[in-house]
């Protein structure tokens, strides 16, 4: 019988995220040698990578980095997915996310394929993720990358579960004056998930569709023809208040709007990005 203890099993599980049975089998095959067992788990994991391609990776974490540059600051936000929260909180997965984030920062792009092709530790990010997937025994995916450049970039990372890494991440770009409200706005965005910064950012076809739907709904409700246009505009404004950041009721004081809170600083929000794992 191989010479290993329950503590050895626990330690290897924490390193790999593998199931107890897989760890015990690897330790048996390695005659209790933890490093050899780790290699066995990785080799078997690589063989199973293609089998995992069709599986869903909807758990994971978000990670962010903000640094000074010629334009002021640039923030980078990534979403790295796993299949389960067990792997999402594994130290190997968290360390992988930090390497992928650093690569995304260095790559200078929000294009996922370009980040995957970039180099880290002498190999591509894609290969690094594949190797980690083999070790952890789950499908891992770099789902999204966002970049926000502004005079000041504020970041907010939110844990939906205290035992897991952050799963909601927000970057907010402001001018220098608007930075006074940057953190509060980032927390608001995390909670209320706006789609657009301002009404001008809403595509014209989206506005047209919302107006048409509002008019058809009013007609189906039997509203007078003379009132339909006014009713539709009111409902369109409701759409803006729900989806446009500066028109949303401010989380900390619903009697005012995000736009008015920022305007009170004498500044402006120039850009934002929000990721929620799996959403």
C-alpha cells in the first residue's frame, strides 16, 4: 500500500481541485509521491480536455487592474470561468487568473483571442489555461476582457458569496472632478447593471424598437389614439431610466439620479464596464 496520509490527500486536492477518488488513485499510482501524483493528474487531465469542451463553464471569478499611463489611467477587467465554485476558489485557479490578468494588461487590448495568443511564462495564455484545466479537471474559459481609459479609473469588485472570489466587477472612467463620485458610481453599477452610459449611446434602432413596442402595447390596451404618442414617450423614458446609467435612480439616494450625483462634483463619467460571472 502506498505511503501517504489524509493530510497528503487534502494538500493535493487543494493544489489541483481534483476529486478525492482521483487524488487517491494518483497517489497510489505514484506510490505516495505528491509531485509524481500531481503529474499523473495533469496528464490524465490533458487527455480529458477535449471531452470537456461541450461542458458549461458558468462559474469563476472577475479580476481587475488599474495603472497610470499617458492618458491618465487604464483599467483592465477580466472574467475567467470554471465549471464549479469549488474550482473558482481554488488557489491554483486564483493564481491563474492573476497571470491571465497580467497578460491582458500587457497585451493592451480587450480582444479575447489576442489575449489568448499573448505570451506568459514562455507560453501562450491559451496553453496556460489548457494546462491549468488539465490540473484542475474542469473546463476553463477566458470569457471577456474590458479596458477603460480615462483621467481617473475607479474599480469595484463584489463578492456574492464571502467564501468565493469576486464575481461582479466594475470599472468606471471619469474626469478628475468626477472621480470624487467614482467609487459610489461603481458600486451602483454593480447593483443596477446599466447597459448604456447616456441616452446618446443607445442605438437608434433600439430606441425605434422600444417606441414601436410601447405604441403597440398602448393600442392593445385600448388607449385613445390621441394619447398613444405621449404614452409611448413616457414608456420610452422608463426604458431610459432603467437602462441608461446617468438616468438611473442612484442606489444610495433613489430621489436623485446618477447623472445628478456626478454633476454635483462638477465632473463627468466618461466610460464604464461591468462583468458578472456567468451573466
